[in-house]
């Protein structure tokens, strides 16, 4: 399998996510990366980059749906 080459932004974001996960062993949110790493990216840009990394197979996402009752 050929691994796609990552551009600079994707590579930097992936490194931050791996670093954060290795330190906390918890899922990593875009908000956490914005708060803890000085990348100069907005949370929305980070989410888009994370989605790209997921499409490329570098990340998986664990979405937990919640419901509320009245």
C-alpha cells in the first residue's frame, strides 16, 4: 500500500494529535489542539484538516451521540 504524502499543515496537525493522545490517552478534540498547541489555526480549520486525515486513513473518529428527554 502506498502512503499518501502529507502537506505541511496535515503533518503538523497529525504530530500534535499523536503527541496529545500519547500524553493523555484520551480522544483529541480540535478545541484541545487549539488550546494546547500554538499553530495559528482556528478550530474549524483544524476540524477540516482532521477530516482530511481521517479520509486518508491516518485518524479514526469516535462520535458519541447524546439524546435529551423532556
